[in-house]
C-alpha cells in the first residue's frame, strides 16, 4: 500500500516502526495502546489476549490488531520485557481535544530488560544490570560495564586475555545481567552461553564503543574534565571505558532523557577480590542452585536475612566478591561482632530498618521524573526511621559501622516538604488527581472550592428538578463526550417540561440539557480541567525540588544497606551458632568441627561436623576415599564455603576456623554435558580441569571430585594421578587441594609425594547393612559401597543381588583366581602358547598366624574408648605393614 493511501495514524505507526524495528510498538490511541501487524501477533501470543484485525497493512493484507488498556499497560509491558522483548512506548504528544488534524505521536521511551526503571516492572529487590561488552583487539582482554538504571550503580572492569571468554562468563554468573549490548558480533560460544544464561543480546552502534567517543560522553555526563578521579583516566582501560560510554548512551537513549541520578563510575579490579569463576559459583551454589531453580537452597538464601531491599542487594555483592585483604575482612568482622554481642541493639536496629523502603530506587525514579505520590509517601516514612537508626548507634563504634553511619543524612526538611505537599493516602490512579494536600497551593484550593461548589450545585439542581417535574428517578449525570445532562427514563418522558432540550437518545430513555445546566457545566469543566493540570504541575515541581537530594538519598541507601548486612550476618551467626574466623597471609586452613551451612539447615540436628587441616607447606593435598553417599562432596563444599564466608566477612559454621587468604577457589564436581555445543561429559570435565590447572596459584583452594571418571578406568586413573602430581608441584609448592576419588590405587601417592595425606569417611557394617558415619578419619579405604547405594535408591533387588555376585567374581579375578578358583595370568599370552590344563595343585603348606591378625582377634571393642580404638587401629596398621615388607 502506498503511503498516500494509508491513514495518517498508520503512517505514524510505520514511521515509528522504521525507527525501532527491533521493538514492539505500543501505539497510544485514546484509552488503549494498540499493536499492529507482527507486533500484534507477538503480543497476542505472549500475553494471551485476543488478536483481531482492522483495515489493511502496507502490503494490502488484513492488519492484525491487539490492544491493551493504557491504565494497565505497565503490567503488559513488564510481562513482555520479562520474556526478553524490547517495547517502544509511542504516546500522544498533545491533547486530542485541542489537536488540529491527526494527534501528534512519538516514542517517549524504550523499555528493555536491562533498562527497566518503573517500580511495577521490577519484581524483586535484586539488582537488574545492563551489561556492555567491548573487546580490546590488541590485548585480547574484555572491557565490561555494568549499569543498574533504577539505582544509578555504575562500574567497569577488564578481564581475561588472548580472547578467553571464560572470565566474561564468570562475571555474567556473578552479576546476572538481564541484557548485554555489543558493538561487534561475539564468538558463537560466548553468544550461545549468554543466551543460555537468559541474557538478551542487543547489537548497538559500534562507533559508540570507541574509547575516545565514550570518554567524551562520560566527561560530559559527569560534568568533569578527567576520568582520573574514577580510576580509569589512563590508557590502560580503554575497552572498559568504551563499554561504559556505550552503556550510558544506550540507557539514555532508551529513557529519552538524561539520567542525572547516575552520579559516579567505579572500577572493580579482580586483584582486589577472591576470584570465583562461573563453574565455582554454580558448584558451590552461592547465589543459585546447580539446577538454576532460584535462590532457595543457596548460600545467599541462607545468609540474606536483611530487612531492606538495599541490604539484600549489598549482601549479594558481598557474597560474589569476597575480599583478599585480611585487614579489610577484619574490619567487616568487627562490625558483625559488634551486633553479634548486643542482641537488644541488633533487634532494635533491624526493627527500625524494616520501616525503610527502597530509598535507592525511589531516588532513581525521582531523578527520572516518574516517581508517584505513593513513592513520596513511602520515602517520607522511610527517612523518618533514620533518626532512630542514628540514635541507636551512638558511642564507640567499629570503623565500618561508623563510616556507614556517617553516610546517613538528615532528611527532616524533605519529610516536612512531602508532608505539606502530598496527602497521607494518595490514590493509585493519578488520572483523577486528589494527591496534593489542601493548603499546599492557594490556586489549587480556590479551584477545588469552585469545583466542589459546582458539584454541590449539581446535586441541589437534581433535587430541585425532581420536585419541580415530579420525576422521582430523574438524574443529572456526567459523560466525557457529552458532559452534564439530565437523564429521564422512557416511562417518565411525558413529564418532561418543554424547556428541556433533547441532547441524546439512549436505550432506556432520553438525555436533556437546560441553559442553566449548560452554563454551570462550562464553569465546572473548566475548573476540573485546570485542577488536574495544576496538580500535575505542582507534583512535577515537587519532584524537581527533591531531585537535588538524589545524591544524598543514594549515599544514605548504600549506608543503610551496609548496616543491614552487618546486622543480618550477626543474626544468622547467633541463630546458627557460627564463630568468628581468623584470617592471615599464610597458606594454612584449619577448621574445627566445620559444617556445611546450607545442608545443616536442611537436616537440622543430624549434621556431623568434621575437622580440616590444609597446609601448603605440609598437608597440602588431602585424598578422600570412601563410600558413595558417605559425605565426601558435602565435606569438600563445606570447606570451600567456610573459606568464602570467612573472606566475605561473615562468621562461619565451625567451632573454630583459621583461614590463610585464598585468592581463588576452583571446583570441579559432578558430571554434566553440553550437547548443544557438541561437548561430552568427559570433554566438559577436562575443559573445567584445564581451567583450574592453568590458573591456580599457591594461594588457591582447589576442590576436585572424581577426576577421570568420565573415561576408561586406565585413562581416568592415569589422568587423576598426573593431576595430583601436577598440583603437588616439584620444588614450588602447589595449592591447597581436596581430592575425592574412587580410584583406590591413588592412595599409594601418599607414599610418593611428601605433602599428600589420605583420609576416608568412616562406615559401619552390620551384617548386610551399612551405616554412613559421615566422619572423616585418617587413612584410606578400598570400598565404595556402590551396590548398597543402588539398593537405597530403589534399584530392583534382582539387579543389586546380581551386581553383588558380579562384584565377587571380579574381585576374585583381580586376585588372579578364575571362576573355578584356578590361578591364571593377568597378562595376555602374546608371545607364547596358553598353558594346558594342569592337574590340581598340591595343597599349600600351613602358614604361621599373623601377629597382627592375632592381636586383632584378642581386641575387645566394647571396652575401648573411641580414642583408644583409633590408636589401636594405627598400631595394627603399622604391624601389618611391617609383616608385608618382611
């Protein structure tokens, strides 16, 4: 269809679609936002609303149409955005009543997953980041920028090298951005992984990522002359600066106005924090479960007992960014200990903080200009809790608490202003006004008096006409199209006076007007229209006034978040009997009665604590053997989580813990594949292992579970032993390592490498029953009890019984016995003829009984304490070894 044959409204729509081809256009028409064509099909399908058609599109086909009421549009937009769509809001830019010809329309903002700012579209208190990604062609490093539009948080970093995408994926796992903008196509592997992580990938203009242009944009936005004050003024972070400029440009363009609440930019250096890659974050279930099913069952879910949204976001930042400075960690621990010691203070503070809403996000909406009267009432109530917070925290305070308290401003003037301007319970729908308090503006009060007196007059006029005409059902009603009119039902039309002028016929009767009513209608309508307009103007002026305090609101919100986290960590420590860890620059980890923080919460009262001693100069590698389900994986994860918690600045689930600072935690646990990328289970395992071996340092903590189990026994054992030797190091000591395995031959490594120790998890056998004691003890074991675990899992009894027989046969063959009990060679006969049947061998000569066996037979376990039993066990082992070497 040619443009001249389109309606004016359709020409407007196609013009908007051409400007925003990748967006669903919400096109305002009266009381609805309409969508057309393919957009309508998307909206109908995704939102489950009716798809109709009207007129023809530009190709001459029927135009699909789907619309939503404008007053409920935010709900529909948020649902589309949650599904990964970008929505352009095309508004009427003038009053249709005053428009000459077609109403002017234009896009006023674009809502995307990474730039949502409306309170109704943000479902959780968690951060909602926009990420920008820019490669540095020379160094192969990646520049990353993260912008939280609703709060104004903005930071950059550079990671990786030689084009390695793994560090980028680790940051994605750490911060969970909702959208990522890129200037050039990404490697297929990276774009696929971003998509799998639920990140919307949005191409953006490449020129905006240019460092020089990005720098100019940032300088202009922050009204500064150099980025030196932000820590990125030199040439060493060009890619990150490019990403920052692109993120700010994209956010500004989608919001269609300057984002004045974004007041600073910070640099996050990987050297300042413990490195937790994406695999480790997932395996330790720090913020999400391994199944990706949300927060429940994670360390975050356990520790996040915060009272505010600001605190909840801060807690998450703490957990994904553990510190590596003992002094900084101790400062946090001092703050937690302060609240840990004083239960009454902790309780009072947390009660006060519960009255504090999300000041940070309200501040963002004030700066943007879309805050509501209810936002301001909530803000007022929140800032009125702050004097209580300051009063509670008096006297001699730990440094971190004193620093946070210094950031809490006095907003008494703000509270008073909002109290004078906004009613205590403003309406949710602002269209009809009524949210500015009486007495705030004289002109508004005068208009309300006129409007009110006019409506009183209408009520009196209705009563007067009922009495004068005798029509008891007569009503004076208002209609947006026809204004005020007198409604008379059909049975009463014969009573209508001759001076009534007919205005409209309805299904039930007629509508009339009189000159007196028409005159009053003009006065009331004018007053009501001016009243609504004036309220909107007054509220906009109020937001402008409050915008000057946005930086103070943001600083206060950050301070409240910190206080909330320290108090929450103390609360969890008290509830769960955690202790304060000690941290130093050694390469030792000593934990007494350590527990897995999440597992013990799920099985209260039954968790068995265990000790751990790791020392880069001594017991550097612990080889863990033992039964399936005995607790090896839980134990290793517990050690890793206690380390992370300690360096976050939290008390830990142990009777005592001393942690030498760990720079990185690496984990390789479980079995998974990536068939979409053509990677088998074993390939995934080896790639994760390669990442560990290539990046570990002497200060790292390595957790390896079942290395080599994804291939043949011989290959797997060979790889596992070589990995042990590599981690142990020759001359240069390796990382602290926990190494669980079912390759029982690996226990021999203890005698070959000086810093390797064997441990196993104790099991008690009673006849055919097996009891897992969950207790780690020195030494090794050569049994895995897999068949017993299969029985517990519900494998049919016929299968487990047959498996038991196969196991017996296999073990006999491994000892060199055939099925008939005859000896045979374990080596294939490649160079000689196989042996012929021989007569039965002579009976072996009787052997003298082993002293170790005799001593074992003479033991009385019931009369021994556990300690004596353990000492006797060591004694018997030494006797057996001496006999074996004799």
